[in-house]
């Protein structure tokens, strides 16, 4: 059986990459729960408070491209140290804020440093993976979903136990300490830099490469709007539609949001295993096909049915990610994987402000989320139509990492 993590350095890199994936999703999701406490304490409306994250959400996307370029040109280890320390420090600033201006500055910093993870951390993981890449990406994806789930539980728990400031500061301190631990591992030589062997598969034609990139640009953008809008809306939607289940306070809502993302995140491992065994196009298509009716049902369901449907729609959303990442890595030149993933996450997180605007404007106009999820079902249908145009193929190898010279 081929080894997944061939060296001790690769194992350490895998651990920090997975931890980083949890942190990025925790730090970019916890504000959607914290805002529920701030809305009451600061006496400002929900749509106004949620928009304070807009600059940070925009930077998570825009800064991904230069972050990926720096990861290719400098090194992934150093960029990951900056990621942990910078993001944690920015969260601490949020926790010390006395008003919207400082909070916006802190949230903007969270977005800027969070932008480093996906183009650098995912490319770093791929370079250190010898075989079963779909499975490895699926495991890494579970850690990301755990971050979304943990955001709801950690934020709501700290708010109820202490206050909203602790919901920023405690994760911030932990992230800074993780960055210091990574720096120590690098200094001691426990983690060495790796690079992918040059070139992507010779069987990939320029025509197919351009075709796949064009399709993925569309599907990644549209599916990112689905993810960002859902992540933004669920805490507020649950607080209104499942109050009989969640009870009073932030923790009940946070627990159900955590349940949705925690259980659904396990589907990434299934998606990764399927991506190793079956054509990537088929796996990708299936994920979008099942999302369409589930998003439409979520528009009007309440109570326990809403929780179940939300869990299933996030399951199929996350199941597409290993196949998507493998498609991108296969058709991108190996020496530019960081840049390629940077482009992906410019689209993925660059869509966050649009998701925020969609949720904020629809809620302000209608007082609910029905038309948000109808629109998202339409986005899933667009992704399905585009994915049909992908070339047919069997599973193939991506470049294998070698130690940096």
C-alpha cells in the first residue's frame, strides 16, 4: 500500500496544514455568531454589524493571489508562520475594540492573514503527499469543516461563559502560540521545505488545460457564493426558525450550526475517496446535482427538517472540494500550484462580500432568507451545467514532492 506521508517532515507539515485549515475556517466564521451578541450590546441593526466583516472578507479573496505567489517564490513554512501569528494577533485586536472602527480594523487583519492559508497550505499539503491524494485532501477538508463547526460552538460558548471579547481573544492567543510552535519546528529542522517536480502530466493538452480552467473559474466562483452565503445566514436563520429546538441564548444556535458543519464535514473524506477511485468529473457533477433541491427546500423549512436539510446541502457542497482541488492541481503546472490555488481562492473568498451583500440586502428587504436560498439553488444549477463541459478522464497522478534544494 502506498504511503500517504512518506517522511517525518511531511507528517509535521500535514499536521500543521490540517490545524491551519481548522483555524482559517474558525476565524472566518466565528463573527457570524459573535455579531448576534454585538447586535444587542452595541444597539446596532444586524445588517449594519454583519457588513463590518466586508473588508476582511474581501481581503481573504484578493490577498490569496499574492500569498500564493509568495508561497511559490519564498517558502510555505514561513508563510504559514505569518498566517498563524498574524491572524491570531488580529483577532486579539478585535477583542479589545471599543467601537466599530477598531473592530473593522481587526476583522480586516483577520481577513488579510487568513488569505495565506488556502493557496499556501493546500499547495504545501499536495507537495508533501506521496499517494492517495484525494483521501489526504478529504482528511484535510474534514479539519476545515471542523473549524466552521468549532466557530459556532467556541464563539457561543465563550460568549455565554465570559463575553464576546473572549470569543475573539482566546482563539487569537491559541493561533499565535501555534505559529510560534511551527517556527520552532522549522528552526529545529523538523520541517524542511519541499517543492513539486517540474511539469504537469504530458497527456494534458493546452486546449484541455484552458478549457478546465475556464470551467473551474465559473464553478468555483458560483459554489463559493453558495458556501459563503450559507455560512453567513445559518446562525441568524436558525435563531429564528429553530428557536423551539435551540432555546434561549447563543449556545443553542451555535450548537446546531456546529452539528450541521461537523457532520457534513465528514463527507469530504467520502468525496476524497471517491475522487481517488472514480473520474473527477462524475464526482464533481454529483455534488452539484444533489445540492439544487436541498437548497430550495432550505428556503422554507423550519425546525428539525431545516437542520437535516441544511446538513445534507452542506454535505454535498463539501464533498466536491477534493475533486475540485485535484482537478486544479492536475491541470496547473506543478511549479505554479501556489499561484493556481491563489487564483482559486481569490474567487472563492472574493465572493464572500457578494454573499454578505446577498444575505444582508435580502434580509433587510424581506426580513427573511427565503429568496437567498432560492438564488443559491440557481447558482448550484449553473455549476451543474458548467461541470458537464469538463473533459472526461480517469484518475491520474499529480506531481510528487521532492526536498527543496
